[in-house]
């Protein structure tokens, strides 16, 4: 399959990804059918801060290759040169390395140019996400979950090998 491309989340792309949020695993780890519309609203009008961190930007994209929708990636940028990321891969395409490829391509996005560290919060039981993010070079910040039951994984944005093409900026 060709390089990963990104299209901004829109009303049209929300309709493409909405069925993915009917999947039991997606709902368990990320959210239900209302999640894509919420992300679209937050992208258009992000709050000033999240968990005490000043938000400087928010982007959500449909990732695809060869015109096939692969995943939805939501990225929140913070004033401290970090970013938080959430990813859902089309349930029919999971386990094929697309999540890792999407993350690697995300790290090369010009919107993240000022970002030094990318973080993803993952519940310990979500083995597929842990595998995906560690395959993309992320490491756990702690051995045990925080007060909300989340383990944060991080990686520097620099030194990203094998990123896909960047189009539809």
C-alpha cells in the first residue's frame, strides 16, 4: 500500500469514521459514536487548556493510503512543546501495521514542527495500542498507571525513520 496521506477531519470524513466507533474495542478504549463529532467540534474551537496545560493547537485527520481510509488521528498541541495524540484504526484493518505507519507519518507533519515530545495515554489492558505505539518508538513514562488508570507513552519527534509522504496540508 502507498504512502500515508492526511485529510482534515470534516463533516464528510466524520461520516466515514463513525462506523468505526460502533466497534466494541473502539468504544471500550476510546469512545462511542459521538467521539468523532466531538473531536471535530474541539478542533474547530479548542479549549484554552487540558489537564492544566495550555493548548496551542488541535488537529484531527483521516489517514488514508491509496484512497483507502485507514485511521483517525487526533492531536492536541501544548505550550510546553509537547503534544497528545489519540488514534483509532479502522477495525477491519487492525493488526496490519497501519497504526504504526500513521503515527510515523504524523511525526513528520509540519503542524508539529515546534513539538519536541509526543505523548499517548493508554490504558494498560489495551495491548493492541501498547504494541502499536511501542512499534512506533514510544516508551512508557512509568511502570504503573496514574490516578486515572492511564500509562503515558512518549517519544521525541526528532529522528523519525521511514515517514510516509505528507500531502493535503
